[in-house]
C-alpha cells in the first residue's frame, strides 16, 4: 500500500510522536525523521493517527494536508457544553413537514462518517430517504403490508401489537414513522469485525451532531422490526446490499416541539470490580 507519506522538513522536529502512536508500528524513525516500514505498509488501517498527532503539522498521508484539518486547540467545547448537549437531547416524535436543506443533511452524514469502526474498516452504509414523496410511499406501503398480516393474524410472535399501530394509523396517529420528513437506515457487512456496534456508534454520532444543529432524531426500533421481521423484503427494496445487516433506523427532521431544560435521571447502575 502506498501511504503517500510526506514530511515537511521545515516543520518536522523529529519528536517521533507519529511513530510511537502508530497502532501497527508501520512508521519508524530514520535520520531523525519518520518513514514507512515498507514490509508493514500493507497493514495500515488508514486511521490517520500520524497526521492528527503531529504537533507542527509536518506530516501528510494519503494526499491529505494537515492544514485542511480542524485545529483542536481552543476549538473543543467545554465539559459543561458537552454535558448540556448530551443531557438535553431528546427523542423527537413531532416534526415539521418542512424538509431540511441538502447542505444540513450532508453535514450530518459527513460528520457521522467519522465515527470509529472495528479496525477502521469504515464499511457501514447510510441509506437515506430524503425526498418526502418517497418517504410517503414507504409509509403507505409499510402500513399496507403490516395491515395485511394483521388482518390475516400472521404477525410474527411477539409483534402482534403492531395491529394496534394499524388502528392508530387509521385514527390519524402515525406511531411508526411519526410523520418525519426524513429517514436514515444504517447497515454494515455481516462479515465485518463489529457490524452491529459500528452501526450504533455511527448513528450516535449522527444524533449528537443533529442535536447540536437543532435537528430532531428518533431511534425507530418499531420501523426496524417492521423492515426486518414483518416485511423482510423491505431492505432489498431500499437498496441495502444482501450481505449487509440492517443495524437500525433513525427518523430525523426539523422538530415541531421545543424543550427548555434537561431532564434529571442521575441514578446509574454501577458495579465496581475490586478483585479479579
């Protein structure tokens, strides 16, 4: 693998931090500057730790310039700001019908794409429903499919309560999709090192970034059950690859509700291991 490693000799101090932090010891010091151990180059997982840790921005890899990265110095939120964001995010079940801009959606997806994955494989796939007409088609066809099984009393064991979701729909209450303008389905190859965890982590990144931008989200476990257990043909209709596992479904859009304070739930289950 060609790492395209380049060292700005005017910036490099020979500190060796990039070498020490390389997870697979692919970099080594030679003549007081880092270089690639060619025998190990193919083990590189493209994590870019070397680029991120260089204090002077002397190292470039894969054609990526450190000058195009965001400088962390004085740019990180305070612990109180992070706490407020984490405590203040809410599961949004009331949405404006007005769609988000493409720029907003792209920003959310790009940031979420930076989520960590097992061995930095970065193979998860975001399947986005952006268009409101398509979203409505999915709503109508999913409800019709569930209705057919409910009327025939063929709902999977444990999911018989979906008959109640149909009754709610008929009375004007969209419990399944909450009339959200957008939907995101995340999937990952089944044979990956950690497909389930990769999906959850990436959606968490998406959700937290969304909360910071005033975008509402909802982890939609009901939709996941509908797509995987009741109507298993749905992932293929959505274009999700056959070799992927569907990780989860998330609704999102502009909230039609505003929350003014955090909730208070500080009771946490903790068990300290004092011996092993």
